[in-house]
C-alpha cells in the first residue's frame, strides 16, 4: 500500500490535531501543524522551505516569540534534523544522528541547566521509540475511551521503565560552570561548516576527528 505525499500530509495533520488536544497548546505542536498545512498548499516545495515559512509566520504574528526557549529549540532541532537527512551515512546511522542532534543542541541547553550527559544521546534511541510507537498510541486509546486492565498495565509498566532509565542516565550528568562567548562562537562556527560547507562524503572522517 503506497500513500501519496498529499495523503501522508493529511494523515499527519489529523494526528497532530488530535495530539494538540492530548499535549495541550505548545509552540512545537503549532509549528508542526502549520508546516503540514503549508506542505499541503505548496505541493512542489519541500519540508525545509515550509519550515522556513512557518518560522517567518511565527515572527510576523509575534516578533517577541524569538525570546522563547521553546521556539528556539523546536525550530533549531527541526532545521538540524532536516539538514541531517542529507548526510550520507551507511553504518550506525541512528547512533550518529542522535549524537549529532544532542551536541548540536548544547549551545541552547547549556545556558539553561549548565549540565552535560554523554549517555543521553544513546538513551534517546531507547526512549524515543517507546514514546512514539507505544506510549503515544496508548494515549490515543485513552483519549477515545478504550481502557482495560491490560492496556493500563502496559502503560504503567512502560512509564516505570522510563523513569528507571531516566534516573540511571541522571547519574552520569556532569555540571559545568558558565561558558563564555568564545565557546558559542566556535561551536556555532563548527556546526555551520558541518551542515552547510563541508563535503558530506568526508563526514566519516570529520566525525572521527
């Protein structure tokens, strides 16, 4: 069974619309909804273009939203993920993507909590599938009133497992002091070269270094 791009966008929009009721109003949800609408309207444009348009729409509606941490994180993560889809990686793709995404986010997360956890990217490979493919579908079942002992038991067991994993990962958290402007300048310069200037065929060599 093959779905067209238009049908996929409609399905994603419906799922995101229901998720909006489950998770409550938030910038990441609205960002995803508006992007899907733009993809439906601009059929010949790609997701990167529609994400940029969504970014502009947010700023036109409320210029001060640029100060929101949630706004900066959701768009920064989205742009990084979209750029990573162009990287030609054959082996350990999920692990490398998770590491790249985590370290790309450090300039935004460090000023907030001043902590680093090198085990977190690897744990994301376990937790994200649990949330995406199990907990989120179960939440939809709860939303529509489908509840029984087995579903509730599975849901509670997975929540407990998630808490155990998070507590374990938290042991390896390292607290660091305030980082100056030079660090952020060098860090963003490296990210810019990694995603925009460097030849993707040399990525394996760059990551090893």
